C-alpha cells in the first residue's frame, strides 16, 4: 500500500505543487488548508508522514504539532515546511516533535527525497521495535497502530483501532458497552450505542461472516468478548 501523506498548507498553489510531486512518487495525499481541518481528517485515517506549514490561519503549525504528538505515536514523522527560517523557530519545531525542518523556497524533488528518507527511517525503527498481537490471518502492530491481514494493511480509523486494541488486551473477558466506552472514549457519560456501531464496523473488516463472528463475539445481555487465540511478540 502506498504511503499516505498528510499535507497541511494554506497556499493552494504550494499545496497543489507538493501534492503533485508526492503523487508522482506513488504516494497517497490528503491536503488540508488548515490545522483544524487536518484534525478532522485524522479521525478517519492515520498518516504515514505529515508535511506541516507553520503560518496557518487559525491554529498555528506549532499548536497542531503539540496536539499531534500528544495523541499519535512518535514514529510518525513530521516534516515542517515553512518560510520561517529563524533559529528559534527551527529549534522550537524540532523541540516539540518535528523530525525535520525544510525552509521555503525548496526543490520539490529534494522535498520528496526527504519524505522518502523519513519514511525509510520510520520503517526501520518500527521493524526494530514493533510489538505485535496476532490472531488468525491478522497482525496488530501495536507501536504503529496498524492492522494487517497477511501483508495487506486494513484501513482503520483511530477509534476503530482503539476499540480493537482494548478488546484484544482483555482477551477472554466479557466487556460491557459501558466498560468499553469508559476506557476507549474516556467519558463517564455518553452515547453507548457508539460501541455497537464500532463493533459492527470492525466485524465487517475482520470477520468472514459478520453475522456469525469468530473473533468479536456477543455475550447475550452482557457485552462483547474476544475469545480466539492470540500470539504476542
């Protein structure tokens, strides 16, 4: 599967130029003009790398980076691409979690080469330290929050992954919707029907027959239970 790059750039011409070169390098691109829109996009996918401008309308690139690093694994590279080249900006960006700082103007080909280099380093880091849980044909890469069937990556939203990972950690236990909601959504009060919705989404992605699940089983009147064999590395 092609690497998925999140580009956060408010100048349309610059965003289009960067996206064009990344796509030529066989990468998938999601481009957002604001940090707020990027945050909304992150609900539905986890990028392999982020290209981040600093001077954005609304939330600044620095604020986005701080929030991103609090929520997502440090193995996802963030490359700042900015016209701001003062030492204090570079030091601040690297200090709060950026992996590289590229100043504008830049060569698009060189930027793509830097993206590819960061993706290689990420792959090497993950391979060296990845912890996994395996069940059936599936492997959950715990460090990078990825689900694979064989060698194929199964697209999961952040919340889908969190629900699956929590249930796997509690293998063999019957988990009530309240328990799952409190531990995954971190809310004491909320709409518990969200749990059933996410269980159904996961079943469609990992069960041969979602109506007769082998993995995410329903315990009538109580909740859900993962009762298949899991191996860990």
